[in-house]
């Protein structure tokens, strides 16, 4: 049974068609990558899935229920989690407190929330920094915190929006293994990524989005040599050159 | 890398329990030793402001917005309980609660559209609504059969010493009542700060989308905070009426009062537990003393003080005076009892 | 019938002065995204400056503008430079920066209280040669001083428009208002521009003070009414829009003037607040949908 399904989803902003008639299915346990050049509409897709925007046409189904019109906090409760491309921590609060906010999604008291938060921080390697202010963290740690916060909500599906952006190769490798660890916990992952090595290493399946439309999907290997992928990113000349 | 010194830590009061206990016991015992009426009037004023600012703090501090029209709710409370008392003989103790409920409803109705506005727009909206309410009350002589006399206000029939009517001749009764009210709102704030609502409020106030993605219904939380805050603020209005026996629109629904409440809370430290109280304790006496000894011309001088302090705080310690005061307290304890550990306790 | 026409005309004239005050506020907001709660107090200061200048030299306020307006510019420039800029800098990353708001609120209280202590509570007026004089346009009687105020407003609006569109500084101001970071990258000294913009906003208020004195009065609290009106107008016209401020001002002036014929002043106030709140909720970008006029 599919965990997430998009049927004919479309969204436009003031005349500009951001997402056009998108069909997409993700089954429980998968890791799926979403790629496409800048402006392709990838973040909009995430926003539509998680309720920050509502689709003009089409529907989103999560775990069997139609969730098109639901708000982000409802979806979080149902088991959807998300990280943001530009991270959104609660800067003036401690790392621990940041994670606790997420934990409260599932528990009722501050004691319980703290426990869950500590577990999650341990899992993401931030436990030693739990009392630091979120705004004082390095970019790599902020990304970890973004993951920790989302994980504290105990999601079934985690939407990761460019979680590798801005990281150096070492940090990227660390995050890749963290993402694998998360997947190992049984969480389904849907990632937007520009860093190709990460996408190829992690994803079981990759979807290409361009101008808001799904162009092609397939395994990483298939996608790497698909002319349409090359064309989307680099333009026609490169396709010809490769051929 | 900065250790957390933000609001999370400032909510911790375990390390200072003994201090709080001493203060509370002293406050409770004062009436046994002191007879001066003026003294108690003074104390009541301080406690009243502390009460109002702590109530305000739930919205202005925890929810992270800037309401500048909160006095209107005190006005709603005062008018409601008074009208019910005069026309139905309903004891103000009950009228207080009714006023509070009415204010909570109005607060939610106002809050729903207003919370969608950005920072400064929100502040302006609260000002406009508060002033609008005042204007309406000034121009109406009767609401649905109840006389409210427009701009001339309502005079409370004097009953002398009559506990059932919430009227006392001895100011010390009022002192204990406002002390109790302050304790209640303080405890409620304390509990909220440590609860899911508290965490959700501060998160939603700081970063709305990030919070929503974590399951926080930011709008609902703000409305809950608003309802609680306005409920208690209204009761503070009733208290005021029972104390001075006379209210009129410009007096109780005044922009000056709304602004004062906001300033005091901010100067003390909005979003902290003790901040508003500390602010009141520092500023109200200062203002009263300035007004008594220096003010020949109306309220002029004490306002200069408020204005100057506000500017200074915004320039140098925008988060309020709580932090420096706490640091000073720690320094003091170290000097007096070097063995005492004042290291940071767990973060709540 | 001519009561109504005269009422409307007077409303327009007074509205222009409101619009003038609002223009300063909207300029400051458009560039710096700062709401200046002390705006009314600056108007009050301008009026006192004009008053004392008249007392000292006997010169007409309109001529006196040569002195009072640069004075107000400098005043605004330095307040921004010394007080607002440091707070602004601290707050730059915070989502809802209220410290500047609170600072200007503190400034408002301080200035009004200080003025009360300094100038006392008596209403001060000046007697120009044309005080009380009227023009007759057909059936309509119009006070000369208000008419001059109207003319000045129109001229100033045009000058301001040209300044912003044609001069280098004007363009720099607009650029900063549109995109602060891009402007900085272009080599514009943002801090200096903020100082200048604020000073300019206050200078405009200086003009407003000068044109008001002939038919109004100076008093430490006179700024309050204008302040609130200015905020309402700025929201009506669209934050950052100069023509919006003028039009908004005219609307408020007319509502006030017409309202005064049928109901008490406080009800008129109530109506204005109601309009304000409606616009805030329904069309916060302003009635006219002027994009910030940059």
C-alpha cells in the first residue's frame, strides 16, 4: 500500500504554473529522491504535500487518507515530518528545547518530552551540545538539529528539503550516513537534493521535475544516463555532445 | 558558542526558592507591622501593575506579539462587574468572573483576525480596537438597558465595609486580595511555561512555519493564551473598580495604561516568569516617587522617566533587566557565600 | 448644498496636512521598515520650533521654514543616528523586531513629557497677518492659512516625487527601500541613507508644523492626534507610498469634516478607527494597492 500518493496535483501562483498535473507514489520504507533544476517546483511539491500550500487541482493522499486540505500541524500528527531548505530553528532557545517542541507532538509532559528529545539528540549526534543556543550552531549542526526536531515527532514519512546544501564533503558524508540510519529505523524518506552524489547514493528511486512537471523517474543508474535528465539540467547542447 | 541563557533558563527558579519564600512571607506579614494607609495604597498599586503585566506577558511575552491595547480588557471587566452589581445586585466576586469570561470571548474574537497581522500592524490594530472600544463607551449612555453614562463613567454605590460586595474600608484587605490574585496568575504562568502550551507558544511566536511543521497549531495556541490573559486582565479591572469606586472610559480603557503595562513587562523582561513583576517593582515606585517629589506639572515628569528608561533598556538591554539582575544576584551570592553553588541547573 | 461643498473642501485642505505628516512617516517606513511611534512628537517639536521662531523674529512661518525645516532634518538625522541605528542593528535578524518600536514609543513619551516640562501646558498660537482671513470661491469660504497649507502640500509632494525619482540620493533611498542588500552591494552606504531618509521624513514633518501654526496651536500633546491619524493614513494609503499618503490623508480629512456635521467628534473618531481596522484586516496593503512607490 502506498504511504504517499499525489494524483494530478497542480498549483499556480498568480498565473505562474509551479506544479502541473503531478502523479507520484511513494511506498512505505522507500527512499525516493526528487531532483530538478532550480525553479522546477520541488519545494512547492513539498509544501503541497505538507499543507503549507493547498493544491488548486488534484489530491494528496497520506496513509490512505485524503490530506489535500489539511494543515501542517495535522499532518505532523499523522506522521509526516519535514526539514526546511533554509533551516528554521528556534534560535534563541537551546538545542534541547528545540527538540522538545517536536517531541511534544507525541507526549504530554515536559519530562517525557525531554526524554524523547535527549534520545533524538543522541541519535543525531547533538547530545553534547544540548544546552547551546540554536543560533550559535554551525551550519552542519543546524542541519542536524533540523533533522532532530523532525525526528522527535516520530514521523512515518520524512520530507528532507536539500539537507546537504552548504555542507563540505566530510559533513555531507556524515549526513548521508545519518540519513541511512534514519531509514534504518523504518522511516520512509523523500528527499529534494541538488548534491548528486548524495541522491545517487541514497535513493532507491529518483524523480525528475522540470517546470513543475514530472519528466521521468527511475533508479539512480537509469537516471544518470537518461538524456532527459541531462537536458533538464544542462540544456540541449550537452545532450548532443554526449551522444 | 553560547550556553543557553535564554528564556528557557530564566524560567528556572529552583535555585532561588529560599529568596522567594522570604519575600512571600514578608509580604504576608507586613500588615501586622505597618499601619500606614499610604503605604498600602502604594503596595497595592505595585502589586496591581505586577498582576496586569504578568497577565499581559502570556500574550506579549510568550506568544511573541505586541498587544498595545490590553487596558481595554481591564475596562471590560470593570464595566461588566459594575453594571451587574448596580442593576442586579450581583456580587462583584461573581461579576469579576463574568467580566473575565466576557473579556476572554472578546479577546478571542479580536485575536482571530489580528494574530494574522505582522508585528507592527498587530500593534496598531490593538491600539485601534482599544481606542475604538473606548470611543464607543464614551458615546453610549445605555447598553441594552444598563446605564453606563458615556464619558462621565460609573460611580459605584458605596457600601462601607461589606465583604460580600467586595468593598472594604481597610486597605489591607485589598492588599491581600491583589497579592492572592498575583500569586494565582504567577502560578498559572509558571505551570504554562513548563507545559506543552508554553513550549508551543514560545516556539510559534519565534518561528511560525518551523513550529507548524512540528505539529504546533500556532493560531490556536495564541488564542488560548489570549483568552487566559484577557480573562485575568479583566479581573484586574474589576479589582480596580472595587478599590477606587469610580471608572470612566478614558480612565480605564486608556492607551496610557496599555502602553505602561507593555513597557513595564518589556523593561522587566517579556517572556520571562519574573520579568514583569520585577519591572513593576522597579518602575512603579520610581514613577510614584518622581511624581510626588518632582512633578509639579501634571504627570509630566514621571513619564519622562518611563520614556528615558524604556529607551535606555532598548538600547542596552533589549531583552529586559532580568538577565543583568540575575547576574547581579549570582555575583552577590558568590560574594556572600562563596561555597554556595549557583551553577546552572537543568534546563526546563 | 454649499455647506456640504465647503465641508468637503475644508476636509480636503485639512486632509492635505494630515497627508503631509503621513508622508514623512510612510517615507521612513518605506525605506527602513520602521514604524516611528514618535512621529507626532516630532510634529509637536516642529510646531514649537515654528512658534518660537516667530516669537523671536516675527517672520512668517512659511519664510521661517528656511530655518525650521533644516533644524528638524538635523534633529531627525541625529535621533536616528544615535538612538535608532544601534537598536536596529541588534535586531536585524529577529523575526518581529519590536525593540525599535518600543524605542520610538519611549521617545514619544519622553518628548511629550519633556515638552510639557519645558513649555508648560498653555496653548500657544501665533498671529500671522492672514490669521482668520478668508478667501471666497464662489459660495464657498475658505480660510487663507488652510489654503496656503494645501498649496504647500501639493508643491512639496511634487518636489518630493522629483527628488526621489531624479536625484542620486533619491534613487539611493528608493534602492535601499526596495532591496537593502542589493543596495549595499552597489556601494550605497545603507547607514547613511537611513539617517538621511529619517531626517527627510522629519523635515517633511517640519514643513507640516510650519503650515499648521497659522491656524492651529502648539501644545505638548498636539502631536498625539496627528500621530494616530498619520498611522491610519499610512496604512490606508499603503505603507511606503507617497501618493497613497496624500490620498489617504484627504480621505481622512473629508471623513472627519463631513462627520463633524452629523455627529460628535468622538463618533467620527470611532468611524475612522473602524475604517482603519477594516483596511488592516481586509486590505493591509492599502486601499489603492499602490505598490510602494519606488
